[in-house]
C-alpha cells in the first residue's frame, strides 16, 4: 500500500468527530467500543483476532509495566517480563488458550518453577511477590513460556534485583560450549525442565495509568494476511490504548511483518509502535520503535517464530495508524554467507531491503583467482549504531569493523585475493542492513599479491608489494609507508671531487666501508657499516687460523671513515669490537653462510665519511647484468700488495646458472656471482667481508653481497662469489636489531 494514499485519505479528528457507531474491537469496555471502532469490515483487521477471555484480560491488566506503587513508603514494584524455555514438553494447541485446563496446569508448573528459582537467591527470595504466565509458544522441540514477575524492593535495592536476576538467568542459560547438556531439573517440580531463562524490564511508558484499554490479539502468521490499527485508514486510531499483536509462525520459521503504511504522531512520547523479538515487551528484545510517518516501506523479521507488535496511543491528536502484511518464512541455518568465487557478485545482509533479523551471523568468504584483489563497495549501509568499537551490530571486513549508517558507497580494497566478510546482529535494535557489490581488480602499481612471494616486499601492515626492490626507492609503495622508513642509509653525505687515482675512490665515496684490523697485523678484512653500532662482514674473516684467534672480539679493531690506510683524520673513527656473531652454520669448506656481524664497543657518531649502507629485504633480487660496486683495500692483483687508497671497481651480477658452471657447481642460491667474464676486475684478498653494492632506483646504495671467495682474483672466465645478503636479512635483524 502506498503511503501517500493513506495520507490523502487521512484527516485528523477530534473525539467529537468519531462516529459512535464504529466498532473496532470485541472489547469489554463499552465506552471504548462506542467511541472508536472499525467501521467497515472491508479491511482484514487484526488477523486472527483471538478473543481473550476475562482470565487473559485480568492477567494483562497492570502488565508490561514498571509499577511504581509506593508501598510501606519505601518499596516500589518492579515488573519484569521474560521467557522460559521448557525442554521436556510437547506443545499443545490448548497452550494458546488461557482458559484451557492445559494452559492453567502448565502455567502453574512454570510459576512454581520460577518461585523455586527465585527462592534459591537471597535477594530475589526477599523481594519476589508475584509471577504469572502470559502465553506460550511452540518452539518446535520445546515450549516457550512468556511470563511476568514482580518484585517489591526499596528503590535502593532495584539494581541488586536486576543483578540477581541476571546472575540466576546466566547460571540457567547454557553457554555456547555447553549447548549439548541442556536442562536443569529443579526441585520440587520435576515435571518441567528449564534450560533458558531470560527476563528484562519493561518500558515505563507502557505503564501509563490513564489508558482506557489494553488488548492483546493472537495472530498466526502461517496464513499470510494483513493487520491494521483500528479504524485504518478511514479514521484515526483510538486514543489512550495499549494494543498488542502476538504474532506466531510455525516452528522453524520467522515472522515477517511488512508495513504498507505507517502514520503516527511525530512525538514518540505520545504515540508509537514497538516491535519485539519475543511475545512479551522485553527491552532486551526490542527490535524497533517507530512514530511519525515512515518514508519508505518497512519490513521486519524475527529471530525465532514469535514477534510482538505494540501500539500505544495518547489522548489527543490521533493519526491513521498502520497497515501491515504478515507472513512467515523458513528459518534456514544458512540464510546468508557462503563462499563466493565469481569475479563479480552482489551480496547483502539477510532479507535486504527488509531490516535484518536479530541474532544473525553471516560469513562470506570471497576467494578470487590469485594475483587479483577484491574491491568491495557498499551501496547501502545501515548496520547498528555508529560508534568506534561497533559493539552491537556490525560488518567486519578482514577484521575491520564497520557500523552506523553513513557508509554509503564506501569502498574497501582487499590486501589479497581472499576476503572474509562477517555480519553480526545482536538481540535488539535492527536496521536495514547493507547491499554490497564486489569485483576483482588487477592492480597495477603497486602490484599486490597474496602471501608475499619471494619477489614481493612485505609492508608493515602485512600487504605485499610486488615491485622490484621498493624499499627506500624514494617512492611510497606501502599504504603505511613502511617501505620508505629508516631510509637514511645508503647515501653519501659528502663526496669530494678529488680523484686520487684510476681505480681509487674519492673521499666519502663509500662511507660504509670499514677496515678491520687485527692488532699487530694491520688490515685483514673489509666490513660495512649497518648502524652506529653494528658492522657486517664475512664469517671466514672471523675464524681462528694459524694460531691467530680471529674469532675473538678483542683481537679486532674497526676503522670507519678511513680513506687511505695508515692515515686517519677527524672523520676517522676507531672502535674496538665488543662481540662477533658469525653465522652458526658457516661451513669453512663450502663457504656456505659466509656472513657475520660485529658489535662495536661504543656507538659511533655518523659523519660525512661514516654512514650506514642499506640492506635489501629478503624479497630483493638482482637481475643478471646489473652493475654493482665492490670496494676495499685488498690486493689490486692476485698475489699483489694491498692497496693504500680505498679501491673501487664495477662488476656485473652474473646469472647463477652460468656462474655455477664457471665455478664447478660450488655456488648455492645463498651466494651470488659478480665480475666481468673478460676478467681483470674482481675482489681479492683483503677485500673479504667488504660490500658488494648496487644502487636502488632512488639512488641509494644497497649491500647485496659480502665478499666471500673466488678462484684466484680477476681471472678470465672466473667470477667473484659473494654471500647473498637478502637471504640473511632476517638473521641480521635477529642478531643486531638492524
Ligand atoms: C501486502 O499484501 C498485498 C496483497 O497481497 C499486496 O498487494 C501489498 O503490496 C503488500 N504490501 C506490502 C507492503 O508488502
Ligand atoms: C549488483 O547490483 C547492481 C544494482 O544494484 C547491478 O547493477 C549489478 O549488475 C549487480 N551485479 C551482479 C554481479 O549481479
Ligand atoms: C552510490 O552508488 C550508486 C551506484 O554506483 C549510485 O547510484 C548512488 O548515487 C551512489 N550514492 C551516493 C550517496 O553516492
Ligand atoms: C647505541 O645506539 C643504540 C641505538 O642506536 C642505543 O640503543 C644504545 O643505547 C646506544 N649505546 C650507547 C652506549 O650509547
Ligand atoms: C640464466 O641463464 C640460463 C641459461 O644460460 C637461463 O636459462 C636462465 O633463465 C637465466 N636466469 C636468469 C635469472 O636470467
């Protein structure tokens, strides 16, 4: 039904306008009957409007309320409504008829049971006054009893009654893990087995004492039909009434209620409807409260097979009210969620655009082909109430919770080709939910992949960037910027233009170059500066040999910022070595794992001649043919003298397959080869432990190798073999923190 339709037909009436001949309900109050009624029966009104007998009416009187009777000057009556799940009874149709012997008998058992439960708690025992069963419903495998309990407690004790009820109920309600062991048989009534008890206070407005009438209608929704407020749409609803429709679906079904039109007073303090996921107005199961007029059609679903619709009206300015279709829909375990593998699909909260039911949980696993990313776009989004932690209802995308209703068209791009989306609603306050569409992306730059492969960089946030050596290249590739963090390394703070000789370096050209000297022997090995405290060198440099304890830190001295052997200046830093950590699996025969770190005995202050070199990540790889640099004070030719001025040479990275052939298969994937196949350029004795460096795309120097071994020096068709630093990135970090 179109809402405009009803608005046009509606005109507010004063009581005097009401046609006294109109009847709206089979009511016991002749005054109400006369004033406000349903004129024509052409609207199916109130579905199956079960007559409630005098017994039911008396039960209802004074229910659903916070009674605030002042007794003894201090005590107030607090009313709770709740539900009890009885697991060892079969539902009988007579349980819906409060006059039946069966109803009365089971009600007595429930009341007795409640009294026993309350009597076991000192607070409840002290203040409990009265309880009564309102109605039963068919839970399929069990019977649900809906009851009301009253407690007379001093105002100061109200909270302790709340707490006591909660603790008693928690002890009766099996937790998730205990689901199997249902039931707690209680004394003295062994006839009913209770395994869940849940109660809550009632909204104080439902306790208006000025009401003319309170009525309940029992509606079975298995036969879809309509219900409407009295008089809809021709006359306004009656003033000062509390009406409730108890909607029941077959077991294992949900109740569905679709409002065609809803026009109430704008002020919710005056008139409102409320929907509960229960047959009693338990605040813990309040699905929604509505007043004013709905701009669009509203549809609601229950979590189980019951729902309660309450209409409360005030004395004046009454409105047309509402009309709604009711029906039932099967309760399927897998209403929602699942695995989605298509390149593109839509998914939504259950029953969208209807309001999602309470207590649902859906998980979608989107899994697309490797190398692709998933872009999820929410076209409509209204889930829970906006808050930082989203404690109630929420959508969770890869662990990130979303809630609120201002997320229209928000887009999330996954970090891999798999995304998990979870939707969860709690027991109260439902919303319209969401509709989302996902599609796959083949991202260009940066290229992201699932699980970082050997050739991708792992950002701090877990994203893999597939790009050749993105670290410190001057371009932010990681969303969190971690690829450009700690990038002070690998630059030359000062490079003089003074060229000393052909292969001689310029001053400051290799500020990470270190000369390692053994006391009494002079320069023995090279090393590189990793930080103000740590050096990197080769394990073979620090092995005891020929009676010299090279493995002992105190044998060593490190010279940093030195250009010419034997010449130190204000930039040169001399440090002792506190600790040497050679790779524990270094093999002196095969030269496997030829790598070591050294801790200096005191930090150095970095200066224009002392600067750390960058280390490649484990994803780093150098293509054959890449130009690289070696530097050191080693022999300039095989069997020659050590150089005095720091030497440099450019070499090329050599294909490992090819290198293995040249070097008779002694090259492992933890080593790399560099040189020029024409010969003549190579690292030689004395260069050991020094760096093989390349320049990254940002111009920084990265140490990709440690000078390890060779077959002579600079021989034709022989290459220098270097420890492949990227394979040891983690080990270096573990040892030195760098
Ligand atoms: C209610 O049911 C009637 C008849 O089946 C249908 O015409 C109408 O569109 C329904 N309204 C809503 C809001 O579903
Ligand atoms: C998803 O829904 C939108 C409209 O809501 C539609 O245009 C689109 O074709 C749908 N996509 C798929 C894959 O069904
Ligand atoms: C959201 O996206 C849909 C389809 O892409 C578009 O029709 C709609 O106008 C957008 N809404 C907003 C608020 O941007
Ligand atoms: C040396 O530097 C490191 C980090 O750079 C620092 O943690 C350490 O405390 C410093 N040591 C001394 C003795 O200053
Ligand atoms: C190395 O060379 C071999 C043959 O010479 C070739 O098959 C292989 O693809 C090369 N590897 C790289 C990484 O270039």
